[in-house]
């Protein structure tokens, strides 16, 4: 049988080996660096939504073509219609040197594309037009001057 002294020496040797192993293991692990698998994410910035303001108005050109003998003396006449996009707008033209200015309105029904344009001249005459829009930017109609001259109107280009 082994002596008690040799058993203590063996236990001391085992403890020393265990201690040395622990010291070397700790030293080996202290040099390790953990590398992330994915790159770091960018911080999330709050998004800002910009809403463009609606257009203030849309301007159309209109051409008035003579439709009777009284209008034939004036020939083709240009006009301008400005729509404020709220069912109203302005109307202006110059016929035989007289400037006409007034307003244009759509019919009350949203489904209707019909409208009326009226203008007063700077010499006392007036013009009255009825029109029908075929699309958002084009339409046709008829205009009548206070002297009886009649025109066919084409709105848009």
C-alpha cells in the first residue's frame, strides 16, 4: 500500500497541474476578441413627409370662332380662362378693341362638366358663354356678344 505521504504528494501534483491549466486557459482566453457577424445598423431617423401644396390655379386658352354673320367681322378671337380649382375662375378676351373681363363657374353638380363664363366690356358690351368640358383640360361651347354676334368656343390646346 502506498504511504500517506505519497498520496499527499500526488494530490499536490494534481492541484498544481489543475492550477497551471486554469492560469494558462484564462491567459489564452483573455487574448480573444469577439467579432460581430453583421455590421452595425445605422440608427433609424424619423421620416418627414412633405406634402406639396395643390396648384393655386390652372390657366387655359380658349379660341372663339365666328358662328354667324355678325361675328364674321371679328374673325377668330383668343380668350383666357383661369380655373381656381374650386368651381370658379376668371374669363377675359378682347374683341374689336374692347376688353372683356368676368368670371367662369362650373355647374353645382360634381358630375357635371358644364359651366358658364360671363364678361363685361370696358365700352359697355357684354359676352355670355356656355361650355362643356370634355376632359380636365379641353372643352367646347358657344358664346354670344350683346350685339348678337355668336361664336363657337374651344377651350384648351
